[in-house]
């Protein structure tokens, strides 16, 4: 048998939740057991407790759930990316520079894009637009003439004309040709307006990658031009006397590439396309390596889908070296390297905070000391199994208890056992299972059938949030995000749980955690005290992809900036959607609903069901609800 655990410390909490593995040094635990943000960019570490931030939110009338954005982290991620490429370029003697481009689709929220454009201006950090709406955002926000706008996606005449007008203003706005059809639109509109475009082509690489987004690579990828189509683009541009506009090669292998070998192989293949396009007479000069820079959500430092087996410095060095190895022997000049790193830019800066409303546990209720004399044979056998349970018969006791429990349920189904008797039997069965679960850690070898018993008996913690609105990737692609309590970490968590949301949907839950765990250790709730959890690294895609399942709308949003003296400022805050807001999104008119309900209430007055005074109170409640938050309010 194993020795019992030593006294619990905050170091144990950090280990339990793998904090140092995934936090990239942005988060830690204070001596008081609270998760704290470690603000980057200062000479000495500046730390603030998330519980202090929560207190400030509540004073400002911002209820849970809240999407918290930390501006310092967002800025630091932009700096890290640009400075890492700068180091790789300096170390290798690369004869050009790097330009970052943030894909707006990764997080389209105004406050995020504005901050990236503002802070990124010092690095000439640009934006990628995949639609006309995103192009308008990019044009309005970028102030640096050395920053790039990369236009991906399908482009109609209006899209193309807008980009050409940007070129007319001196903005480095590239059209990346994704399909053969859009090239003709670019040629015709540029000739009609007399504005020479900047054109790139997206190559469809044969290289394939690991992870969720493997279908973004290889011959069956949805976007990009084959070798035949690339030659057709060259020939059509030559025919239009516009080959000098072809100045960029773009490729994209996936949103989250966990294996550095995939990145290096893809870059090596892409540069061959670049070389031959230059040989065809295109001036080139720009290589856009797309996205793919991964975030290590699990902190496992391996090539699993939710992790990565490389550092940022290794990523930058491998890209730069792959380009040099292909071009230097041919004497070709080095191109400007661009990347569309979105996930790694914004993921760390956002945290979903929510409180726990209730818990369902699978603990047995009160049990009599002895089995009632008139109990069924199955219930008697369950009492006997409980009395005989020991370390030497755990497996047999489990088998017997399961057998008698199933027989008891069959009797109930036939009407041969009443509800009170079934409740007694179920309680005894749970008592046996909980006792077995408590004994398993003391065994040197756990029977295979019992390894997941703690999952079967785990609690359900009901969180004040919607998976579909705030964490859609946990449902859609089984994405893992770090989850942990943001306080009470000086205490050992004694419960194991899954987390359910407020939606009436069996998929509205988090039951996939770091390390492949199906449950998470949590603390027992304390009467009269809120219990807060945080879901970390949620800045990429989650706000953009969220939907209105059960008409739960956008959460409250808070942006903070941490100061060098340890204070922090609420630089922006937005109250989440009201019920009236979300109703209008699905084509209801709140004013019309109010009138319809007023008519119903007035009819109730006429029928004598309620008084006119009652009607007024009811209408006030209806009106207040229309203005209220879509989530649980205390």
C-alpha cells in the first residue's frame, strides 16, 4: 500500500493543475492560495491577484461570468513574436526583416484588434482580412505605412476595389489569390482603376501536418493553388502585362501545428515554389508562412494536438534557416518573412471567469444501521456486501454490488419494488462504490475495471456560463483548456468533478482536462461563499465562434492594465448582452413582446385572476427581465 500524502502546499496546487507547464510564466499562485497574474515587461515581477480583480468587477456591478482580458499579456505576446524573429534574423545573418500579421478572424473584438494595431505599430505589425468587413477594420486601424494587410478568402469586385484604393493610398495591401476565378477580377478592376495591385498566391502544399487541422494541408486542403494552377496564374499575369505585381508566396498548414518537423518540412517545400515563381520572372520578395504557431494548452511539451514540441525561438530559427538553405545556394535575395500568427498572439491574454452555482454529488444519503427485515433479497445482499467489503475482496464486492443493484432495478421496473425500497438500495450501492473508491489509492495495483470508478462517481459542478457561447471549441473539437479554481489553492481539493454549464444540453459541459483526465479536482463549496473558476488561454476563436444556445448572450467583458506599482486599471468594460439584446438577434422585437405580454396581463385583470396592482408588479418584473443579464444573477 502507498503512504499517505504529506501536508498540502501551494506548490502541490501548482503541480496538480500543471500551472508552470502551460502558463508561460504569466500566472502563478500567491501565498494566500489565489491565482495571480504576473505582468510581463517590468524590471521586477509585478503580481496581482485575480480575486482582487473579481472584487473590483463586483464593485462596478459586473456579475459573473466575465471575459477578462489582460492588456499587458497581449502586448507582451506581440513583442515576443517580433523580437524572437529579430533574434533569429540577427543570429543567422538573414538579409531582410520580419513582419507580423494578425488574422482578425481569430479574435474580431474591437478592443483586441485596436490594441494589436496600437501596440504593434512599433513593430509594423499588420492585419489579415478574410472578408470585406475585416478589411474595413484593418484599413481603419493600421497607422504604420510599413505594416501589411494580407487579404485572404474569396474576393468580389467590391473587396478588390477597396484593396486597390488602399494601394492608391500607399498601404501595403496584398491580394492573396486562393482560387483561379478571383484572379480575373483583380486584373479587370486594377486595369479599370489604373492602380497596380500587390498580388500573392497561396500554394497548396503536399506536406501534411499533425493535429486537429491536418485537413488544412495536403492535396485535399480546401484552399490554395496546385502547381498547374500556379503556372496558369503566371501565364495570365504575363498576358496582362502584370507579372511585376506577383510579389508574395503564401502557404498555410494549419491553425495549431504541434510538431516542429511539420513546420520545417512545409517551409522547405514552399520555398521551392517561391524559387520557381522567381525563375518565371515574378519579382517576389515576400514569403508568408501563414499561421500554425501553436499554443501549449496542456503544457506537455510534445506533439499531441493540444500541445507543441518546440519553443518560439526554435520556430523562428527553423523558418529563417529553411529559407536561407534554399535561397543561398541559388544566390537569390532573402524575402520579407511574414507570418499570420493569431492563436499564439491572443490566447494567453483572455480568461473566462465564472462562479459555481450548485453541485450534484453521488454520495449516499443516511443509511440504517441494519437492513430492514422486510427488505427484498437484493437489498439484503447489498447490505451484506457492504459489511464484508475489505482490501482482499474489492473486485468481488464491486461485482456483487453491481449485480444486485441491476436486479433491484429490474424488480422496480416490473412493479415488484416500490420507490422507497429502491432509494434504500441505491443508497447502499453508492455507499459501497464510494468506499471502494476511497480504498483504491492504497492498492499497489488497481483492477482495470475499477480504474475509472472515480469518474463514474464524480460530482457535477454547475457553472454560471455557457460552453456554446464562451468555450465553443470544447464542444466542437474537444479542445482542452487549462481550468482551475482561482482561490482556496492553499487548501487541498477533496472533490473530483466535471463542470456543467447553464444550457439545457447534454453537451454543455467540460469533461476533458489536462493530461487526458475526465474529471478535475475541486474544493467543496462553503455555505455563503462564492467559488470561482477560471478557464485560461481562451483568447483565440472562442469569442468569435460563440453562439446563442438557449439565448445566453455575450458575457461581461473587462480589460485591465497592470501598472508597475502593482495597481491595475479597468481600462475598458462592457456589460454583456441583455435579454432584450439576444431576443433581437433572433428576430424578436422586445417592444412588441412587452405589448403582447401587457395584453395577456390585462386579460387576466378582466377575468378577475389578478388585480390591476398585481398587473403593474408583473409588468415591472417582465420589463426588468428584458433589461437583465442572460446569465444567473445573484
